[in-house]
């Protein structure tokens, strides 16, 4: 019995992110860095399992890790047997907050994440404040920088530097090398990425100074890139962020 990969799942950006992150998590669990070393780990792991649970052919993790192929349900199930805890990365995301749901789900998903994260918003499921109140609280938490004198249009035209990026860049040392949600960069972790993306989605949805929020998200990009690099999803994220800016209808 071989481990299969999905043939034709919808290859949207979030599906590619999920596949790449899962592949990275599996390699980490196997203490492998390539398909060859993963294959060797698979053989050793097989020897520790009951005969009826063994699978002769390991999956092509290199293809899945590239984001170009999705793991099938069968593959997720088999690999979970070999390396417990990995399937949650594909279904949920690398942190406690549902990163994939934030990126590909509804605006309500973004509000739920912010309510979980911001203490002042706890218990407001039934009597929720305006969406702008969620945004204000996240900004206050993550951007302790004055924007006096910033011209967002000039920044978009490349005539001004991003002062938020200038604040965060010196705090970004070498990116984490172990895909683990507890890794932090500049005091932030992957759950903070989910919160920041939730704010960005809400801002675009309600039309709350969208260019300003594009500036915010690009400012913290050096940190986000370092945090997401071990999961193999930092390369396409800027294009995804800019695509949402250009097509806000995707949020509805």
C-alpha cells in the first residue's frame, strides 16, 4: 500500500500554503532535510510499527513541501500514524489560532481570532463592537510608532520609506530554523501573524483607511517573513497580501 497525493485539489494560494507548511512539519518530525533523508527515516519508523500499520512506499514530501501538490486524505492519515501531530498543521495551521481559516475564510473568522487575542474583546460574541474597534485595538498592540508626517500615497509610490519596517527590521535576527509555533521574532510568533492578517482583512472589508493598513502590514513584513520562512510559505505571502488589496471582493 503506497501513500498517495491528491491529484486535483483547488490550487489557490491558501491550499499551497497548507501543503507547504504540512510538508515542512513532516520533515521536521522525521528529522529530515530532503526526500532521501525522509525516505530513510520512513524505513526506520516503519520498523517500530505493527506490520498491519506499515506502508512500504513513503510519500513524496518534496513535491508537497513545494506547495505544488496537496496531500490526499489517505496520505494525511498514514503520515499522522508515522508522525503524530502533523495533520493538524494541514487542517488548522502552525499555531493555536486557525491561520488557514483567517487567510481563506470569512470575516467572522478574523473577528473570532481578534476576540480571542485581545482581552478587552473577550465575551463580546453577542454584543460585538463595530469592526473598526477590533482594528483600533490591534493597531495599539502591535504598532507603537507614531505615523506623523507619513504620506501613504508617497510611500506607495516609493518616495518614502516605511517607518514601521524601519522599527522592526533591526529586531529581526536570523529566522527560526525549527518550524515551531513557540519561535518568536521581535517578540511575535505565528499566532501574532494570524492576528495581524485578521486586522488587515477587516480593514479592507470595512474600507477603514485601506492604504494605511497596507502600510501597516508591509511594515511588519520582515517579522512575518522570518516567522513563516521555516514553514515554506513566506515566498508567496506578499503576492497574496497585495492580491487581497487589489481584489477586496475576495473577502466577501
